[in-house]
C-alpha cells in the first residue's frame, strides 16, 4: 500500500482521509495503552489476550445487569423452587422498568451500579403500581425485591464481575407484622355463610379447605386425587411437596376437608382439569374474599393466606397439637418459622387475660 508509512504506522500525507484515519489510529492506540495500564493497576496478569478483551469490552469489567440475570436464572435457577424463580423474574422485570424510566436505558454495566442506584430502585418500587396489584407495593415486598437484587449482585461480586459492593451501606427496613388469623367466631361466620352463586361458593370452600389443612394457595391448586393416600388404619392423608421450598408435607384429612373433597369429586370443573378442587387465580380469589368478608361482617382484611395462619393457630396449636407436629404439617423447614404462630397465640392469651382482669376489676 503506497500511502502507508510502516515506520510511523500511519498514512502518508496531510489530506482529509489521511488525517481522519491517523486520528482514529491514535485513539485506538491510546485506548489499548489505557487498557494495559488498567490491568496493571488491577494487579491482573497482563497478556495480549486480556488486553484485547479489555479493549473490545469483552472482559469482566463490561458485564451488565442483564448478564447477571441470565447467569443467575440459567445456572442457579435449577436449584430454586419454580415459585422462587418466578419471584426473581418479577424483581428483574421491575429492575428493567426502573432502568427504562429513570435512566432511559435497556441495560446498565455492573461497574456503574452504586449506592444511589440501590436507593433509586427502592424509591421507584415504593411509588410504582404494577398492573396486577390493587395498589402500591408494600414495604416488606419492596425489601424482598431489593433482597433479590442484592443476592444477584453479591453473586456477581464473588465472581469478580464488579469490584465493589453497592449494597455495603444499605440497611433493609423490614416492618414487623403480626400473622393475622381468624378467631373461632370469625371462622364460624364464614362456615355459616350461604353464597348466592357458584363463584362465591367455590371461594368459600377453598378458604375453608385451607383452614382445615393449612395448605397454601399455590400448593392447593396443584393437588390431584393422586395426592390422597390411605394409611394402614384407613386414615386419609394429603401428601405433596411445597412449591416454595420443595419440602414434602403430609396432612391428615379432617372431616370438613373430606366433605369438600367429596363435594367436588364429580364437579365439572375438577373433572375438566383433573384437579382435586376447582382452580381460580390468586388475584381473583383474594378479590372475592373481600366480598365474602363484607357478607360475613368481618372487619379484617381477609386474604387467602390467612386461612393457613388460622390452621396453624386456631385449628391446631390452640387445640393442643405440639408445635413440632404443626411445623411438619405446614411443611416448614425450620421450627423457628412455626414458633411465630406460638408467639402470636401467647400474645393473644395475654391480651384476653388482661381484658378479663380489667372486667373483673370493674365489678
């Protein structure tokens, strides 16, 4: 090439094309030199391959948020319960929405994450109203989404995909919330409630079934007749694995739960989907429970998960079932999780006794 000057490694002449090409070559050379210096400052082993990777943006400094999402879901997702992985995907979706709204970006380099990013994401979640929510995201749910981000970022940090932990100054702000459950009187009101249509009848029955089995919504929707087992003494049991943890649970079928199983044995909806009970979305179910609470004159914010809490407290613990047994029935992996219900009952006893003391003192 006649216009190329080997000694200077540039084009000859001072024309427009020569100046543009030579300027570009100077920029490339400066970037390569800076890549070399960066690797030296980072105490990395300097090789032509590493310098090339740093220059091309292919080394660890240039991993993005989407990269850690993909790595986490592909490599670690197999060890997570499907429901847990689903929660991670929801958190990831909110993060990408945050990037879109606050940064006008579809992705961001991990090395650009800092404390202000974490605070910004928290602020975004507190004001964001997802389509599937009835309102804003509650405080503890916000903390859960940030907790999942923290776990993914910690994974990236341990793999040396970023040099500093942006969460090092962040303190989670969890609110202590009591486990709400129905009293015996409130549960009786629901049992005595006579729905005027099939929809509300199913909602009532699913709630009652959970009150007498402790099975949560997700696990209940997966039940089939194959989950019912008869032991040597002719007792009926429901045996399944929890979606959330993969832990197995074995629950005796009490009389009221058995009545409901028999009720829906030949029901068109269970025959169609081969399930033990009719299926309904969690969102609709909780919405209809608000209706049912009004009909039953209940002042509590009735949710489906309250049925599981009612089973743990009113149906089992207050009737003398040992806490270790209740823990097994609920499919808890730690006894400490079940002990929360015992504390709730203890607090309720104290409140009731104080009320009695006050009544007696006023006589």
